[in-house]
C-alpha cells in the first residue's frame, strides 16, 4: 500500500520513528516504557504496539535481547517496519497478528501493553476506524491482553500495563484471573493538586499476593514545565 501521510520523529541520534495521522504516540508510551524497564537478557513483547513507540523506547533505553512488537492494523505495522529499517535495528521483530492468536516460540520475560482504554460502546468513537480501534476495546479487551500474557510469559515473567484510573479494578481482576499477580502500582498526575489521569500497573506470573504502591509521578513542575522526573524519562534530564 502507498501511504502519503508518513512523517518521522527522532527518538535519539540513531533511532527514528515513522508516524502517521492515525498512528502516533503520546506521553503515556514514555511513562510505560520507563516503568517497565528491561534487562539486556530479556525476551520481551509489546502488545498493541501501534507505531512501535514502546518497543523502540525499550531498545533505546534498555537494549533487551529481543522485542516482539505485535499489531493487528497493517498501516501501523508498516510504519514500524520502516522505522526499523531507517534506524538499522534488528532485535525488534514486528508481528502482524491478533494477540489473542499469537504464541511465542520462546517464553517471555516481559510484556508491555498500552491497550485501548475505553470499553467498547462507551464514549464517542473517532471518524477514523483505525483511531477507534486504538482507543476502544473493539479488537481486544484488558482480559484478552492478560490471557495472552499468561500464555506467553515464563513463570515469574512480568506484564506492565498503563490505563485510565477508572480501569484499575478491571486490570487487577483480569490479571488475577489469569494467574498474574499485581505487584506494583504507580499513579501519574499533572501536579500534586490534580487527581491521577493515568495508572501504571505491573503484574508477575505466579507471583504471591503483595502489591507495592509507589510514590506518585508528577508530570509538571511548580513553574508549569516538565518535572525533573519527566525530563529524565524524555531523556532530557
């Protein structure tokens, strides 16, 4: 297919990402990639990868051994392939598939997912079907993500998700029903006076019940600019 709306943004001197009108990225991708982390020896997967931003950030900041980047929409999948070619990256493997059907040929250490936030049938849908699929649970639900993670994670492997605060109960229920114990929770706020607009949750396959509530993450500083932590996450600190 010949797409005409592709542009590029630099994530580093070596890494460029291809974006389009329908498949872009936001602050939540940077927050999730930083929250999840990765080790050099880790075999990872990024579900609902979209343009591939989280997979590319894992490579930029942590250099894991391998990242499978799963996406169901062909245009986003093509964007990531272009990004990998331009950036000369060979340890990220783009996979055009439905995550519900996918089975890795090796057990995974880490799965990340920035899933659709809105329950299907709630909220206004975008005129673009591609954008609606990314925002609403039209093609997969939080439970589907956790079920796929159960199938692919090794014992002790981690699943890291971000979502809206109102979905916290759904996430924790879906994790536990799939043998993934919630272990870490962090809330993200604009500033100390605002309620959270995002949650970051880590679950561990086969983990014992015990959850660590981490200190809140504030996006803005007192002067209205990015906080010191956000500058670090953006690679500017």
